[in-house]
């Protein structure tokens, strides 16, 4: 059974960089698209981006200038960095696996981690 | 950027049938948008129900079905159960990126 677990600081100061890691267990990290999705409190879902196991990444155009995704195959982890954060970046951040590009499914999700941006 | 629109809220009686829809600001939704549907209950991560318009996961109850209807993606629940009360999100692929709809709050009453 594939499991994903987000980890990282729950509190980030405005203008600083939000950094999260997702650890994959129970399955291969190769051959899949690994996604980050966020949900502000009480609001809907927003796709942030994905990174393929080859290292190719695609980002939400609205966040592209501030986001970097990376992958550590040996540790079976992928990471999110979002710089210059503001209160608007306060959200539950989820990592999720996309089984195949476009025709596949975001079939496995982490439980989510709340990140609050506040001084 | 594409805007994906869903009904903000719907109410259905137990045992009834309800259809949720998902529209794109760029025009008719086709199979090339690979519509996905997710269910989210309070305090939980979203759970995938339908992918690529109408494909189900092994865990998707048979009463859930996906289709294209009148230029939109559609999720139909037949024989609604009380445990189906949740928020439902659609996801479309558009221009190489993924876009979520705003969600539909489904109340079973």
C-alpha cells in the first residue's frame, strides 16, 4: 500500500521560504508524477505543481515564479520550496501521486500538513 | 488561466439521485480534459473517485459514475447514502496544467 507523508515547519514568517518534504513508502517513486496541492482554511483545492521521477517539473502559472520542486530518488522523497510567502500562502499542503500524465489519477494522497504564515 | 466552475451546493434526499457538473471557462469539456472527481470529508484528505471522465478506482462505490453531459463533466450519484455528504471537487487538465474546480458541497437531507 502506497503511503505519502508530508513533513516540515508548521509556521513560516512572511517573506521567508516555505519548505516541505513528502516521503513515499510502500511503492516505487520511479515512473510517476509527484504533486503538491494546497487548501487554504475553509477554501478549495489549488494545484501547485508536479515533478516527474526524471526530474521534469510543471508548475501552476500563478505560482511559477515562487515555486521550486525537487526530488531525492535515493530517499524516496520529493520537496516543495515556496519563497516570499505571505499570509495568503497559509494552507494545508498535500502531496499526491499522479499515476500517469493526464489520463491517470491522483490516486494516493498524504494526510496534509498545515502551514501558517505569520510573524 | 482556465477557470473551472462547479455548483457551490446541492441537496439530495437519501436514496435519491444527484448530478454534479464541472464546466470550463475555455469552452466545452471533452474527454481531452481528462476530468477527475474527488470526495473530501471534513478534516480528511481528498479521495479520488473518478479519473479520465468515467474510470473508477477499486475503492469507488458503484453508485458513483462519471460522464460528459451538455459540454460539462458530470458526476452522478445514484441511491445516495448519508455517508456521501461531503465536498466534491473536479479537476481538469488544460494547457498542460491541472485546474481544480471550486467544489460542490453536497448535503444529504
